[in-house]
C-alpha cells in the first residue's frame, strides 16, 4: 500500500490548463468550473485556454490564469464560457509546435480537454509528439534546455462533451441529457397541437452518425417510428410504416409521431429525410403531415441537473487522473458508467467509435448497435418491443395487477404504461388498481388495455391515484380481492411505502395463501430512499425542479449582493435531493440528516460565508433537507444566519414544498421508468412459470418478492426479505447510501478545506476487450 498522499497537496508545483474544443455542449462550463476549483484545491496553478486549440496555438492573452472567483456563476450557463473554435492550425505540425512552446513557457505539463472524439484524438497526437516538438523548439532556440527538462512530459485527460452521445465506452457524454430536455420540451408542445388536428408530425433531431438522441426521444415520447443511422429499416419499410401509422389511428390514436436522426439512411446508404417521409405519408395515406427540424435549439439552453453533476464529478476525476498520471499511463478519458466514475484509455474509445462507423459503412448493422454499448442496445430492444405491436392471439390466462403507492412523483405513469404494454405483449391480462392498497382491498380494480395507457409517458403525477395507506390494516380484504379478481402477480410502483407494503404482504403469506404470488416493487419517489436501488423514478425530475428554482434564487441574490438564501428541500430523512441539488446549483452547504452537525459546524458555515462576502462573489445559497434535524429547523438556521451575518449579509428563506413532486417527467425518468416496467413484467413472466404447480400458482420463497433496482451499473432484482436488514425503518432510509461519498466534492467546490475521498480509486478499464467484434 503506497503512503496516502494528502489530496490538497497533490498539485503543488504543477500547472494544469483546461480547454473546450469542437461543438459546444451544455455542461461544459460545469466541467471547467470543477476542474479549476479542484485544481486550485490540490495546490496546482490552473490556466484557462480560450477559444479551444486555436487559443493554444495563438497563446498570448488566450492562456490566462484561472481563479476561484473566475468560475463563479458559470454552472448554470449553457455552451462554453471560455469559447471553442474549429482549428486548422493545430492540425499542422507547425501549429502544434507553437502550442507546445506556449505551454512550456508557462510550465504547463497537464492538459484537460473537453470536447468530442476529434478534439480528444488531436490531444493524444499532441501528447505522443511532445518530445519531438520539444526537440524542434530546442534546436530553434525557442526554449532553453532547462525549460525542456522541466516540461519533459505532457499528461492529457479528456472529458467527452458532445450532445450526440456518440463516444463509445461512455454511458453518457456531457450535454446529452440537456439536449434531450430541449427535444422533449418541444415534442410535448407539438403533441398537443397534433392531437387537436389529428396530424402526423415528423421531427428531425441531431445526430449525424449516432442515433442516440433520436432513439431515446422515440422511447420518451412513445413515437410510432424512429429512423437511426445504426439500424436502417428493412427494404420495403415504406409499406410497413404506412401500415403501422394506420394501425395506430385504428386503435383510437389521434396523432402519429415519427423521429428522424439527421444521419438516417436506408439499407443501400441513401439518406432518409423528413421530406421523404412526409411525401410518403401524405401521398399514401392522405394524413395531414407536418415536419419540424429542431436544429441548434438542441445545443442551447441551460444544462440539466444530470449534466451539471456528471460534469462536476468528471472534473474532479480528471484532475485526479492528471496528477496521478505517469509517462507510462495511457492518455485517458474520464466517464461515468452507471453511477461509478471510470477512467478509460482514450485511444481504445476512439478506436471503437471508429469501428461503429466502419460497421455501418460495411452494412454490419447488428455489430454497429452492439459496439455502441450496452445502454444503446437496451434502448434499441426496448423501442423494438414497444413499437412493433403484435398482441398475441394466444392468451396466457395470467392476470397481473398494477398499483401506485405512496406520494405521487413524475414518471409513475410512464412505468405503468410500459408495464401494461409489455404484459399485453406477453399475452397476459393487465389489471389497473386505483388508490393503492386501499383500492386493492376494496376492489377498485379494472382491466386496462393498450390504448388505455396511450400518451401516459409524458404525464406527471399518478393517473391510477395513490395513497400512503399500508396493507397491514386490511390484509383480509386484500386476500379476498386477490382471490375474487384471480390476480396472479403484483407490480407495486412507489416509494418507501411500496417497499414496506410489499414486505408486509410477504410476512402475511403464512396466514393467507392467496398472497403467495410473485411480487415486484419498482422504486418511484422523489426522495430516492428505497432500499435496493441507487436511483428511483421521479428523483431526476424533482432534482431538475429544485435546481432551476435555485438558479433563479441565485440570480436574485447576485443582483442584490450580500444576500444569503436558505432553501428547504423535500426528501424525508434522506439527504439525496439536498446533496445533489447542492452539487447542481453550486450551493455553499447542504444540511442533511445522514451527516450530523452541531452548533460549531453552523458557526463555521456562517464564518465561511462572512469570508466569502469579502471576495467578488457576494451571495450565498444554503440547502437544508426538511428533516435533517428536529431542533435546527429552517427557521432556526435562518434566524442564526440573520443574527450572525448582521452588517455583512442579509438572509431570505424559501421552502420549496410540493412543487418538487409535480411537473412533467424528465427524459431520464421517462426512459428509466419505461425500462423498469418492461424488466418487471419479463421477470414476473419467468417467475410465474417457475411457480406454476398442479394447475395453480404458488409462490412463497423469498426470491418471489423482489425490489427491482439500479445497482452501480445494472438493473437487479433483490428479495424484499434480504433488504430488510439493510433498512433503517424508523427514518425510512437505506443504511448504506452510495451518494454520501459525493459530499466532499460539494464541500471542496464551495471552498471548504475538507479531505477528498480518494479511497475508491478509479482504475483504467479496457474497452476493446469488452466489446470486441470479430468481422
């Protein structure tokens, strides 16, 4: 074990330059901000390179020292504040030599590049030539031997900023989630007008060589058809498309939505454009058809909460990767896989990204989809399943009931929709239960069909109706209902009550034989406090709501100067929303129940703000989880800050309340809910086959009642009874929560001198080996 290095001294005597290059993407600023602040925290000098590689070549005033305050208020801005330019000079050796000279003169040997695959390939070439460039400069007398020795090696780390999500090896690139937000806002707006006029809308989204945006948009809005470059439609698709649109109208749908990626093509490599599709639909079917090309709107606007957190975490990881790099380590890209920060060899990722293009050019489309990675492949399979509708003639004689439990949240309806449709595709009969366990007990149960859930993906709240009542109060009635309606399996979509309710049913199995049926709990709550899952449906939407509100509050505070806002968030005892919103909105502190604090801590936080008011950034934002402490209430903290800050700053407080449960679901929540619903039904279908004995279903083993949750990188089923010991029932939270290790990042970015948790070292992982495809 190597001696542990103090992270706050890791960068002493080192210099880091950060640049953004290629097409801009929302969230780049968050990455720049995190890189600068963590760089300064480690004791390194940090420089901005303005205008991308062009600034690196031109040098002079384009390369400027960055300060803590210089990245303030950057977090919520779209695009890139330090500018990005397409640069021809850097492609020439002469240009790269100039760039090297500029870096050597400033003693910069660490370069952090935020951009697409082109920018990152350029960075790697620069690194491999570095020694050669130094030799040229030495020979020409531009640099001294001492300077050359001091800068003998260049370290490079990349972050992928691209709205297309076209970089292989990374789950999500910076900007993708924000671009989806823009697209979905527009699709939702178009849906309402299309319904009024019974129109067909064809939308073109960005993605020249990558269909990710088009595919996720199609999933998130329940489109009838999607054209993506990785998987061109089969020959004769024109007939098939017209048939599907007519079928949808026949099922009572008043509109059709078709999504086209700008790089869409047919099997022979001919482009398929919006106009082609419009001509086809109008002439063949006579439908009133309109086209909309979204264009650069998708690159604009403020970054979503997800992109800000992603970029901030990647910024921290990239500084660590630079400072830990040796001449032997390959240039790497930092990325997120599931919710884990990972480092990937840059050139391997570039290679796989190129392999996709080759596969597409050679007509190996199945390979292209596989090379894009697991999440792309899952999205494609989900889309195929929900769009290619052939409800089987042969029924399974299985009845599956679905209910919503606990407080409503955005995304519940999307989960219900995909559960119902996936069930119907398996030949089951689906039953909708209104008003939670209460409705299950009192027989508020009715069959629900394909069109019964049409258009539910984008609707907030809970259409089935939801209550907090638990089943233990009416177990007799519930078991009678299950027998009366002949229910063979339960899907419970909800928050902590869904988990507890599921457990109570499992515990009552000994007494009531009717309860011996397979059960799956799908976590859906803004609080993200369901054991067995790192994320819950609805949390992302709530997080965006809080973040957007905090942005507005910060603007107000920045205008008045010397003002501190105290904002109370929801979440019960779970500090997830407060912590993540703190990261996403650049808060000075977030008080949560999981991290004890006393009067000394409060005093320290006030002093920290008093110091901050002496700088150019004269505003503060403090988040407080609603139940972080019974005595230190929001009012108490407000009064304390008001008193202690007298003459230095004044205070205001905001309680966000139930707006956090409302709103239309974010793209992430729609997509997540859709996948969870399908996964739940497929699992139940297998379980029912296992539990079928002597003409009836009997399930009483612990693994027949599970929570379906996201764990690190995959969706897994965990028995409710196993999760019981991992749960703090009094405070309604899991005993171990992964996001607590992000707390130090929040504090460091707010200039607290805390210890960065570097125990979980992100090792370099190989991409090629994982996704090798033999042609």
